[in-house]
C-alpha cells in the first residue's frame, strides 16, 4: 500500500504538496485579476517588460514578484508567466494594470503595431546568452 501524499491548506483549497516554498501562496487566477476573465489588451507573449519602480509592500505577491524580476533585466510575458506560475492571460491582465499605473514599461511593439528592431535584437541577444549558459 502506498503512502498518501502530504497536503497543504492554501487559499485556493487543499492541494497535494507542501515542501516547495513557492507553493506557500496560491490563489485562484480570478482573485489575482480582480474577477476579470479577459485581459484588457492582446499583449503578445514575446513582449518585454521593464520595471520602472521598486516593489512596494502593499502590492500583491504577484505584482511584487513581477517588479522584482524585471528590475535588473527584461523578461517576456511568457517568461513572467512561468516565473510567477500563473497562466499567460492572468499575467497579461496584471501587466496591463501595472502599465496603467506606470509601474512598468512594455517593449516590443511600436505605435504602428510593428516590431521595434532594437527590441528584436535584445530578444535575440537574450536567447543567445541563454543558449550559451547551457
């Protein structure tokens, strides 16, 4: 007979696990977005995010983590989704809120909807750095 898995009580309910410190705070995505189910913008997953302000203790953990991650480096929407462990639409909604509050800058699209060549070069350099580190 197998041992039953450990369980941790979280704000989203009782789920398996318990030893991962990243699992200490988990809520339903609709709670993170304030009940909104559709992101306010169609932000591409490759758009880069740059923090403009330092994280504030009054912010939600997701917003603080996004600002912490993007203070010293540019990260894409997809990368932030993986780091924060939230679905891309939820991260898009949080990023739209942060952009409206002028706490982040989004790079990747120009006013005409085309790609910014400097951003493409930055993304390629980041990919090359990542491959080189393997």
